[in-house]
C-alpha cells in the first residue's frame, strides 16, 4: 500500500467516524424526554457595575425523567456570583450551589408527573462581570450557554442599562446562534434567536459604552493577567456574528 492509498483510507475512516459521532449526538438529544419551550434572560446592569441576571426557563417534559435540575455558569470572566435564588410559581425553591472546574453550579429539585411543563426563575448577581477594553466598558455575556443536551425552541436576551447610559451606547451585537438584535429604547437592548437554539449552540451578547460614564474599576480577574487572554477568547466566535449595530 502506497502513501497515497493510505491517506485515502485514513480520510475515509475519519469521515465515517465524524458522521457516526454526529449521529449518536443527535439520537441522544432526540431521546431526552424534555426540551425548553423558551428561555428568557434579563440582564439589569447596575451603576456600580454589578449585573442582576434573571433567567426564566420553561421546561417541557414529554415523559418521566429525573427531578434534579442544574445550571452551570463559567467563572473565568467574573469576580463573583452571589445572591442565587430559584423559584417556581413565585415561590422560592430550595437550591444549593458549588464550584467545580471553575464553574458555579446551581442545583434544585422539583416534583414531576409527565407530561407537563415547569417554569423556573433563576436569579443571581454577577460581580465584576463588566469588561474594560481600552476606553470602553462592555457587557459581554453568554446568556444562553452551549452546555445543553436538549434544544431551546425560543430564546431571548434583554439588557437594561442604567439611566446614566441612556443614549450613550457605542454599539451592540451578538455571537453564536443567529439572532435579531434591536434597540428597544435609549437604554434597553434585545436579542431574539431567529431559530431554535440547538444543543452545543450559544447566544452571547456584547454592548459597549464609554468607560468614564460609570467609571467602574477594572475587575480583579482582568487585573490578575487574564485581560489579554479574555480579549483573544472574545474574538473567537468562528465568524458567527449574527448582527452588529453601531449606535
């Protein structure tokens, strides 16, 4: 067997393996007895630079499944996440948190008698989540994470800025799954996924404004040498910019 034939055989089996793995992933996702009807995320930016995040997640269970839910949030680009609560039907649910692999996990349990739906509201405060980039400050947040095994039929992210930033936004844009972005008013911006968000897909939003308005100090994670790394990571989106708007 010459070198050319070996390469052909190698590429053939590599392609077969890739197709097999994609098929297995899709079948596994289809077999899960739940999906998200919608996930709506509200990011309320405070004058001190904190972000109050509210995630409203509607699960639809088509068959019996485990009654334990999780939410993982990366900690690499924040100083702290605190004040975590989980609620359903305006009633708080007992929840626990922990840190694993530089991620905060939130865990809660609920009753389930499928088929039925459950809407959970997860709230938390992000400290040191705004990023400083030269003379600008940015909201730069993966509001819909990729670490899922089931699809989201509808996803929406809304960012509300303080009154001091009204009309001061330089640009807003999103990355990941295709989405329609719009300016709701002078201090509110919305990003709506234009299709279902499949497993391993994400929706990240970015809004920039002049640094001197809020004068938020540089977060600790940027001060400790992660700034150059975060900048390169922020630009690595495989060219999947859904929209970019100058204001």
